[in-house]
């Protein structure tokens, strides 16, 4: 016992001794001795009452210990991305959900909120305190479930675990201040766990990119939200069409479709729109969707300009995910660009004559013809003057005036050094297209010795290679040959006669492509060298392909397709290269890169480069010598058309227009089925637990520690305010009085 208010041990004992002495003398009196042995009992009883009274008056105290506890916190994180807007009940219009209609209900998010309210009882004061968060592209705090944002465009689960990491290792535990009162509410518990409600449609599904939870005591539960039964879903996976096509031609639009869980004999309508008009329609049954299905539509390029192509699917009943029922792309219909072509030969034969006629028929070509077949100088000069023939350029500047150069049989080794350098630079630096035709001995590629020119060839002439052969067969186009559009299968089928390679035993270079072959002999090979393309035509008797009655026949189709294939860089476009690349499918970021060169094809710094895209003009940023770049967000189309113009100090450097195809963007609604496998793997990776929403029970909440002892408090309290002491004092006084009365001492 601690007598906190006593003046000291000596002064506390002194009154007690004095009262004891007085009582002893009082009870030794004559009257008191009459009681005999009762007198000693009366003395003790009387002194006990006096001692207790003294103790009460001195207010003795003792320490009292008490514990302070606070409610722990459990983080509850709800996926609020677009895939959580799915209504997994037939007959419900999802448009009400997406428009935040008052009647919107039964979405996955609503189901998650219902499970939370029912299973976790957040209003229970004896349970933990629940702190509400939402997450889409990032996690965010929300006061209540009702204030969660709807609907985000993507799911970033990395942000969820970033939020959890802030509370790991009891970082959020705040002990009460020392000496705080018992009623102090500033004491806070710690974060003991987290519950994550999601359907698993995350941007990053590489579980190895997620870090394990560091605090082993922190319990994390992942709850999967989504129906166990498969849902009906029609999806347009992709739409492919040429980004740029010449007017008057016909192109194909290929659409990849997928359907899941269709009812038997249920039909799907597929519609193709050009701008706002329906130009094609197909009706498919459920039997057509055993796997992904490709539908092809033929479209005529009948008017100039940019056109929007869209594919939409319709089902006779509602489905859970109409967001993936439509995809769009862009096509630009352009005039056939005029290519300036130089056709030069030092030999005259039937092939040269018919190729010249075929080239002359091509409306997109501006042809210059150069023939050095006349050996006498005065006659050659006179013939060139009267016929309009041109000479082979003498330097780079002369070669740079052309987009495509076709070399017939020529003694290349007799070219001057300036001509050889100019021809090489025309391909490598300017980006021009070069076509080699076969010839005999030194007039053909197999007989050339100049290494710079031989490096431009797409094939090797080693050993027995380069000898003329007599092999006949039908010409076969490779996949790359079909993509090049030089010829089509239909073009070859119309030509009945067999084709023959000019050279036998040749092999293409590793980076080259065989576009066509005859009995495994390459007859059309091409590769890219620097900025340009080079093609070798290894066909004997090309003149046989020419048909006057068919406006040039197969030969006209061949030379027209060949010049278009290799003449990709015109003179205006030679100074600027432009590329587009999708770098972030989630936000639709596309990066545009431009490379700018002067007339000598040297990188240009300090140029003004303007990018024209989607009706807007933006200046590109210089990030290196001759290298300019710009990033644009929210481009979700699968194709785009853009152009870049460059000038420096008032000098126009060039312009480049591209029509680029981009990979399809995977968004929230590409696949809306709950991904249980991913969520289970994720839970195992980070050290969490996984449950389906319908398998949760209220026992789970008991596994979260509801309260935490924050601190122990000690304070001094008086021992007098007790009924036991009061009753004991009254009893001693009463007994003393009663016995004395009974003995006749009072």
C-alpha cells in the first residue's frame, strides 16, 4: 500500500501510537477492570476502529493498471475498371450501366460491394475498421463504396500492390502518446490486411513482375468477381485493310471474328461500313465459329480521300459485352503517284523492246529511255537527239533525279568511278529503287566484277552459278511475293505458257527475299540495301509475256507492279523519313520518328519539322542530329495516315506521307471472362489467398485481428471509496457498543 498523501512515516506513526497509549490508560481504569478479559477485547476493537478512521482520513492510494486498445485497419480495394461494368444476367441493357443510369445494378462492382457488406459487416464496432480504395489505371482513396469512380479504361494491379507497400511492416501503426488518458481516441491500430475485389483483367499478367508482400503478418485476400458459367460474347478481333490504295483498284478488308458460348442455330450478322454507309453484310451461324473466323470483303477504291471502314457484329439477343462488337480502320484513296523511271540498256533485243512498250503503257510512270547500243559515237549522238533518248547520268546529282532505275544488259565494269558511286549512292542514301535485268557475259550481273555493284545484287553468283539454263515450269509466288503485289495468282493463271529462269544455280543472300521461283530456281529476288530496294529479274524471254491485245498483258502488270514495289521513295520524299510505332496500347500512345537529310543526304539539325495528323499540325522535337520525334496519346485505330514536312532557313527539305498499320489495342473489354488462373497464380506469387466471391463466408473476417493493444496506463487511485471498508468500520463500532451494553459497561 502506498500512502501518497502522508506527511511522512514518522508523523503518520506518531498519532497512531498516541491514540494507542490513551486507550490503554483509559481501559486500565477502575470501571474498565470490571470487565475482566473482555476488557482486552474491547481495547483492541476500539483501537481498530480508531486506526481505520485514521487511515480513511489520510486517504491512502494504490496504482491501477489499464490497457488501451484500438481497432485495426483492413484495406478494401475495388476494381472499378470498365470490365467490372459487365452485367452477367441476360436481358439487362448494359447501356444503362455505362451511362450511370439510376437503374443500373447487378454489375460486377455492385456484386463485389454486396459481398463486402454482407460478409465483412463493416458497421460492426467490434470488427476491424475498413478503409475503402478503388483502382483502375491507379489506386485512389474513397470515403465509401458509393463514391467509387466508374469506369476506368484499364486495370493496373501494380498500383494496388504499390498502395499495400505503404502499409507493410506496420508502418501505419500509431501508438497513443505516453500518459494519454483512457478516453483518448487518438490511439490508432495497425493495418493487418487487405481485401482485393477484381475480375483479373489486368494490363500486366506477367505474375513474375509482381513483388511478394514483405510483411508476413499482413494478410491479403484476393476475391475473384465473375460468373462461373460461360457468357455469350461476340468479338471483332481485328480489321485489316491497305492503309493507302490507288484509286480505281480493288482491295480486300479482312476481319477476324470470334464467338463464345453461342446457342445452337443462333446467327450473327456482320456488317461492313464505309463512313456511314453499309457496303457489305454477312450472316453466320453458330456452327461457323468452331474457332476464330476470317471474313474477307472486297471494296472498290472509287473516290479519292480518306475513308473510315468499320465492322460491326449483331446478335439477335443482348450479350454481356457489346463494347468489342465494333472495330474501325482508315484507308486513304490516292491518285497513282508519278514515278520518274530511267530505263537504260547497252543491248537491244526483244526483251528490251517489249519492256519499253510495257513501261510506256503505265500511266503512273514518267519514262526516260537510255540506249547505248550504237557503237559509233556520231551515230549514237544523232540517234539520241532524234529519238529523245537520254544518257546515263555522270554523277550522284543526275541519278538522284529518278525514283526507279532499270538496268538492262550493261557492261557495268566499264562505267566511270563517278557513275558507280552515283548508282550505289542512289540506292543506299537516296533510297531509290534499282532493277537488274539479265544479260550474257559481261553484260549481265553474273559477269560483273565490280564489288560495289555486286554488293547491291540480292543473289550470289558463285561456282557454277550464273550459267544459262533451259528449265521450264510454272512460276510460283511466295508469300512475300503475294504481299509485294507485283503479280497476283490470278495474273499468273491467265498466262498459260511455262516460264524459264535465265541463270541457274544461284542462291539468294541471307537478307534477300525470293518473290517468285520456277522449279526452285529464283526468278524474282529482292532485298533492301540502305534506304532503297534492289530487285533481280532472272527470267528468260520476257517479251513472251507481252500481249498487245490485252494492253500489254502479263508484262505490263509485271513492270507496273515492280516499279511500284521498289519505287517507295520519291524525289520529294527522299529528304524525309517518317515512322509510326505504338508504344503503349493501354493509353494509345503512338510515337512518330522523322529523319531529315539535305540534298547530299546528310543529317540536318535545327530544321522545322511539322507533323500533320488527324487535321492538326504539330511541331516535332529534335532529339538528335537529323532525328525528330513526337508522341501522341489516345490513338486506338489500327491504321493511321500522317505526313511530315521539313524546312531549314527557308529551304524546303522534303515531305513524307505514310499510311501505317498499327497492332490492335487490347482494352478492358477485349476479354471479359474472369481470369481465375491468373488470380490464383498472382496470389501464390505475392503470398496472398484467393477466393471466389461465392465461396466467401463470415469466418474469413474473424481471421483479421480486430483490435490491437496500443499501450498500458498506470494511475494512482484512493482505496477509501470501497463498501467493504465502510461496512467493516460500522461493524467494529457497532459490535464494540453492543458488547459493552450487554456487559453493563455503558
